[in-house]
């Protein structure tokens, strides 16, 4: 996906890492819970590693 994106987007707009999730955690109202995503990324040490 990053190879496809490279010629279409300026270098400073390209993501350094790309994480693909099967499903995002949602609240009872159907909204994506960003706090739960952040907590999972921190728990997996995702800020430093590309794969958990």
C-alpha cells in the first residue's frame, strides 16, 4: 500500500507506519473508541515497533 501511495502523495504526507486492523473497537453507540486504540498500541509497544 505504501508503494502505491508514494507517487500519489508528497513525501511529507506519507505515513511512516501502516497498521491494518481487522476491526476497530467501538462503543455501545457505534463510535470508534480512540482511547481503547491508544491503550492497545501502548500495551503492544506499538509506538516503537511496526508489528505487535
